[in-house]
């Protein structure tokens, strides 16, 4: 039993070391600019060992993103689905996304690389089931449309994309330039109000 625990601990440490090394290189060079060989060299392991833990570079990319996520913050997005009104759902979603971006700045850099490299396979994280998915949020928006709280004139998918864009755009610009618009209460109130007006 002790030997098994020791092996599991060693395995966990090795995987973490690989993820940590990959994170540094992905943030600096992006997905296409980083090779498995580069990661292996930085982690001081054989390339074959990386494939023991991760099926491919894309799998490792998603694992790195997951390592950057504050699970408590992301659980707030899952809580949005429990709301009965579109207004409360929207407020919680805007607040949750604000907190995600402020508490996980490296996630923004990873997303910037994703946009530049235009590779749809890079989206998502390794263990997506642990968090509320885009599909779950989209279904919730459809529920609000079906019960009359939200117009059916809009595609639920594009409503969610619009919300995502509105809560992400201020963070794409320089933090130094936009510190004045990144005050939490003002950001949440203004963004929520504008989105409510846009969809009703």
C-alpha cells in the first residue's frame, strides 16, 4: 500500500513538472511555437514520458489551461445555471467571468494565443466535465427563451458569445490603459445593464 502511494505521488509530481514547464513555454511561444521536445528539455524528462501522461500536445495544452484555473471561481459559473431569472443568471455570469479574468491572468494569454493560431481543437480544458460547459449555459439561455424571459429573436449560441465577448474585451487591452474600467462593481453593473437592454 505504501509503495502504491509512493508511486502515485511520484507520478503526480512528474505530471505537474511537465505541466509547469509546458506552461512557461506555451505562454512565451504559443502552441505552434512550442514542441514536445522543447517541453521535455525544460522539464528534464524524455519526450516519450510526456506521451505517457498526455496523448498529444493538444491534450497537454488543455491540461495547462486547467492548471491555471481557480476551481472555486469556475464553480461560480456552474452556479449560474441554478438561477431562475435571466437577470440574475446574467449578473452571476458577468461577475464570475470578471473574477476568472482578474484572478487567472495567464488564462488570457493562453486565449490570446488560441485566437492567433485559429485552431479550434485548442479550445476547452482537459477535464471539462468538472466545470459548466458552453453547451450547458446555452441550454439555460434556451430555457429563458422558452419561458418568455428572453426574446427568441436571438440565437442562444450568439447570446452567449455576445456575453463572453463583452466580459472579455476589456481584459484584452493593456491593464495599464484600462485600470479605470476594471473596477469590479462598476464593470458588473454596467456590463449587465447594457446586455439586458441589448437582449430585451
